[in-house]
């Protein structure tokens, strides 16, 4: 195999790299122009309403099932209820879910049992 001299090889390589750079620059400009065309909400109230709607937990139906039990539940009992609904959560994740709901007031704690309220905004009396 014959080796080419650098002086012969480099100018061809530079031309090819410039062509690739031009293509990349065109693609970037197209991407940026499309990104600028994304429609923004008309006012902040629309944005806030959208954000509030997306805050519903993916475990909402599970939490409602806990409330429908009508009695305090241990972590093991909550895991059983979840499994009957086809949701698999380990003990640590179930405890995390319960503690997060304790902060919102949806759950109260009695020793090692959790008392769930029916609605999202409904506070539980301790």
C-alpha cells in the first residue's frame, strides 16, 4: 500500500471536513428555528393550571384503595392491597409513598399503622 504525503492528503481532508461542518451547521439552524416556533401559553394562569394537573400521583388509585379499606393499614397490608391491583412496590418504596402523603396530611400515623383519607385534599384527624 502506497503512503500518501501529508501535503496531498490534508487539503482533501479539510474540504471534506468543511462540507460536514456546513451540513451540521444547517441542521443546527433548522433545529433552532423549529424550537423557537414552539407555542408558549398565552398567560401564566394557563401554565400554572397545566402544572397543577400534572401533579397527580401515578399511585392515586392505590391511595384511594387504601382509604376504601376503612381501617388503619400496616406496610405489609398496603403491599398486599397493591399486589391485588397489579402494582409491585417493595417495603422501602411503600414507606416512602406513605411518608410523602404524611406531609400532605392525607395520611396519619398510629404506631406502625397508616390511616388514609379518601380525597386528595382531605386532611386526616390524628
